[in-house]
C-alpha cells in the first residue's frame, strides 16, 4: 500500500468517537505557539500540502460556499485546477456563491464557473441522501461559521455528518477560526425547542470551531440513532481561542463586516420579535428599530436589496431606533459579548407588548424562560446568573473536544 494511502487510513482511524478525541493538529514542525502575534493564521483550506495527497484519485463531494476561499481563489476552483475530482457541491443556506437571502429557497443546479452539479441543503432537502452521495469516496466540508447556535451552517454540517455515517462515507473538515470563539455565553438549548436554527444542547455562543463542533456532535452521539461518522480534520495553524480573528470574506449577505459579526449573537434574538435588525439597509445587524419608536437622533428606512434583503421587514417604512455602536459607546456596553440590554429596551418601549414576540423567539432563545423574563423586567444580571449552571456543564463537555489553546 502506498505511503499516502496509509496516511489517509491512519487519519480516519483517529476518529472523534465517544471518548475525547486525540487532537492531532497537523502542524508544521518548529512553529511557535498557537496565537503568537508573529504567526499568521493559516486556515485548513490553505494547507494544500496536507490534504491533496489524501484526496488524490478520490471522488469528492464538496460542502462549501462563498467563504471557502484560499486567498482570492475559491476552494472549488483551486481544487479543480489541481485535478481534484469534485463530483458534486453541497450548498448551505445562501447558496454556493452566497447570494441568496436568509431563508430564501435555493434550488439545485449547476455551478456556471465549474460546471459541477450543486445540491442545495437548505429548505426541505436539508440532508444529503443516498443518491447525492452515490459513488462518492470522501466529503470535504469547508464553510466559515460565526460561532452562534442559530447560525445554520453548523446545522447543515450536522446533516452532512449524519448522511456520511449512514452511507459509510468519510468526512474531512478543513477548519477555520471562530470569530466569536473567545467566549461562551447564553442559555443552553432545551430539547423542546430544537429546530434547524438550533439543533444541539449548547449555549447561544458556543466558542468552538466547526471541527471542534463536529467532534462534539460525534462524541456526544447527537446524530440520529447515535451513529458516528468517520471524521478527520485539518486544523487552522497558529489559531487560539484567545484570538480576535477578522474574517476575510463576509460569512453571509447580512453580516457585511466584523461589527455585525460581533453583534450577531445579541441582535439575532430580534428575529423573534417585531423589531427590524436593519435588513434592507447598509448596516444590517448594527441598527435596530420599528415604525413608531421615538428617537429624534436616529431613524432608517429599509428598502429591497437584491442578494441580501429582497423583502425586508418594514420595507419603505420609516423606523425609529438605535444605532447600536453609538448606544454601546454611550452606555459602555461591550459588543464582544452577548447583551440583552437592547432587547429589554425595545420591549419596554413597544406599545402593544402582546405582539412584540413571535413564535420564533423561543426557538432562538432555546427556551421559554427568557421571553418571560423580558416580560417580567428581570434584570440582565439576574438572567445571566440563571445561565451559569448550564454554561458550566457545557464548558466541561466542551473541553474534551478543543483542538486549540483556550481562552480559559
């Protein structure tokens, strides 16, 4: 058997199973400690020298989107130029090239640039079926996450893992840093509120990269019927959970910059309310408001924007609201942490409080408790104190699956 084949088999044997996995980092010798300021982070996809020998002569299914970049070149384009046999592309929410709105139906098709068949995994067809993986030797996953439970790329990864396990197809994850990976916060999801926007008993901010998260899914046997997939990974070099990692590509159409990425865990809760998060403006997930909110200093009017917000909430209507950055500076609020003050403010100022929340809110929160606490005007400190036992238990589990130096 050839050396490369032996290497590949050894990697597949090192699975993330029921016990804590052996976290081989695939690092170059002599490197400095992860997180060292003098070292540039290299994401898994950039380390072609490590994974190309493993995928040679294999038929590949590539789970990727517009964030799957090697510098300025898309991973799919790079692989095809190097002779990799990509048979099918598995695309998450927003599509393969990342141009679809949040929640927009994305159809199967053919990628115009590569000619490769695309299977959409958003909508009714969330999980690859036997036909999708027919003749596939290996699935590769390379999608940039933002570290919030309700960001659906990790839900897509869950279903890909499940399909791989059921069809005996190995999965290789090319890991990327988590831009919100420097803390853990929020209520742990209760099983009753499981949905595509939250599939696992983790806090809103879980502090894991996708490779670490996949190891946890496997190790905690969260896949259907407790199955486990054959999982391996290429870690990001020189990354630490102490790092503030700036994304080179916006992860989805309505997270255009790092400010929105940092605010997303806090502001996405508003998707379960009557409050606009600025979709249909140039500053989504940085401003909030609704028609009738009284603020003489700040207002905005959502409009239809192709590729990010075709039919935004309150389209064409003047919304009073808050400029979150300005408000954070005024009240000394840390945007790098999960915050509830804006949610409390908006609820307290909304005239018809019975209509403030919609049915989606509890699924985002992961429980029914937070909604009632906001209604009862429980202090933010008291609410967060109630999260501590769940967070402590989760952190204990999380430690088993860490592949990088942690923030604690």
